[in-house]
C-alpha cells in the first residue's frame, strides 16, 4: 500500500486530490523537529484569486495570501518602521484654471487617476473635474486641491520609455527600481525591473519618479531588501533544490507548528480548501516575502465629503453636502466633530468618526472662531462689490511681485507692480494675461505692501466693469458667495436642481441677500425670490 500523507495532528489524510478525516486508528507520521520561528506579518490589499488553483505558483501564492488574511494572521509588525519613500514630491499650486490636466484621488479605487480635466470653478473655490472611467466620463462636482481621497493635484510629469523609476511591485507596497520599456494607450506601462522581473500593464499611480542612484533611494532599497532577504532565507531552509518554491503542505506545517502562536490545523485546512489550495501545489515564497514586507498596515480611509454653506452648531457640522457616500447631495448634519484643521489655503478639514468633511475658504455660512481669517497675522483679503463678478471673492497668498506677496482667487490675481517711471500700482488682473496690456480689470495707485481698501478705478488701461471693488480683511464677518445679477446658477425647487439666471439682488430681512431667479426655459411667471441656501 502506498504511503499515506497525514496532517501533523493525524486528524486528516491526503487522497491525492483532497483532505479527508483519517480513520480512528490511523497513526500519523513521526513529527519532525521544528527549526524555524516565523513572525506574524501584516497582509493587506485586494487579492484576486480563483476557487480552483492549478500548479501555477503565482496563482497559488495569491490564494495563500488571501487565506492568511482570512485566518487573521494580520498583527502589525513590531520591526522598526521603514524609511520614507524618497520620491519627487508633487508641488501643489495655489489654484487651477479651467482646462488644466490634473490627477484625481479616487476614494473607491484608493489611488490617483490620471487624464482628468478641470472643467469648472465653483463659487466656493472648489472645482468640477471630469474623471475618465472604463465605460464613461464622470464629473466630480466639488473637489479641492490636496493629497487626500477626493482631492486633485497637478498631473505628474509625463513618463516615457527609458525612464528610471521606482515601482510598487504588484501593488504589494514594496518598491523596486526598474526601467519603463513601453507605454500603452491606456496609460499603463511595461516595466523591466533591475533584478530581472517583468511586470506588464502597470498603472500610472504605482510608478514614482526618483533619482534611483541617489544615496537616499539606495538606503531605502537596502533597508527594504534586507527585510525581504531575511524572510526569503527563512523559507530557503525548506527549499533544498533552490527552486524558489515550497509545497503548500510544507507551508501548512509552518503555519500550524511554528511561530509564537501556531494556528489550528482545522482552521488552515478549511481556508486552504475553500480557496482551492491543494497540498500538492507550490508557493512562490519570494513573492510571498515581498508581500509580507510591503504590507505594513491596513489604512482605513474615511469618506471625504465637500460641504458649502457650512456652520458648526453644538459640536456638529451643518451644511450642503456634495456626493455624500450615503446621503448623496443635499443638507447634512454630521455626527460629533473629532477635530478641525486648516491648511495653507484656509481650507477646513472637519473630521468625524466616519467622515472627513472639507470646507473651502469661502464655503462657510458662519466662520468659526478659530478660522485663519480671524487671525490678524494671516494675510487674506475679501474683494466685494466689483462689477466684474469673477473679481469678487476671497484671495489667499500666492507668489511675490515687486517684492511683496500677491493673492489669488481662481484665475484672478491681486498684485502690486512698479511702472517704468517708478509709480507703484495694485491691480486685479487675469493671471493668464499678465504679459498683455489687456489683462487688468481694476487698478489703484499705491506703494503700500497690502492692497488699499478703496480708490480702485476703471480707465482706459483696464477692462473692468463699474462699480469698482472694495477690499477688506475677511476677519469676523460672514462670507458671502458673491452671487450677482446676470450670473448663471442652479436653484433647488421641489427636490431638484434647475438651471437659472439671477435677475436682481436685494437685502433680506435678516441681512442675508435675496435673489430674483429666472428659470431657464420657463416663462417669467416662474420667477421667484430665493436666498443662497437654495443656490449653487
């Protein structure tokens, strides 16, 4: 009779195709001495596996990784944290303009998507962005500049064949140096790794530009490779022929007999069987080691939602939400606020237990007491009353002109410039037309290092429309969305949003302005007065 293969505890026997309970009197083989102490490592990421596994070592390895996840072998590593990935940082601009090519961080895909385009700028400083998907192009209604899910950043410099890069291998979290061999029409790449591996159809988001030969990168790679090599050497104890693979049966023994907390044979057997892992299949332990080193922790990303008309009441955030994952678009009241932080653009990030709400600098109905606009040491300016509506709004610090800071709001710059005769003027100008004579909307003669509040003019050197603006610090005042007559907006009516035009503006009983709305495509009998809570 052929030798029978038993599980280490003697409770199961291998038939050649599956494990079955062993007869009561069966005797398991003599146990072998244990010579390896494997430490638990974290497994994470989406693993695609088949329920029926053949002898392809890579497919088996993916299934084994999924089995380890299901078994709860996921305790965080206690090793010293790895060095930060030394890659080229993406510099965030003060603003974008319509038509700019950007990347959008998709919360559902948990990665940056390229080939996105800014198609509009909202009155609260957020952006409308077209994001190409497999079947269609989606429009994201309200996004902000940043590096978190739901935000946009400048598109990376274009990648091309021959570029030396760092690549997140199989999205396991381990980075290896390689060379771009080919780019496909869908903006994925063929990568030739320095160690001889090849990976095809690598997404843009997994490729980082870096000085591969620099000391920082080499130090990072050395630390990472040391951890991988330690694991590989541990597995090589069971690979006498140096084939790069070990049997699933041997790994079963490692899981159930070794380490600080061995798993039960029945648990491992159940998971292996459910995923189609046979004991006669082989595992690519080098790939398994790379995954174990790369997946340090599972990062839970909170949903990010942009809000306008925001205010904080009784420790909760109230306002109008865009694309809330559960509520969609409309009024929202958050759960209790955990923290509120502001970035350099005066954008608020309001964190609750499950959601991160984002409020742009002009997205508040009532400014919180700790808002940067209320700090006299911060330089922000509010432009109001300009006949050229695009000049109205809140301006944040940008670059220097004539030795002082300029300020930006969308496509409009507030800056000082010295003429050839020595006169100094402050301008409100189109940032895209600074090199032409017809790029200025308003100007005022002043040598002050901050823009004057009044005295602005429209003359033969400017293109603005009367009346001229007034400029103030936005501290301690409610922010107006600067809606004006003639502006095209959307208005809420009967639970829907309708295209409309603002006919007139007047002061309301509560000091909030009221707007006479004409609905596009309907006669004037439908015109009505509304407040800003029904407009966007």
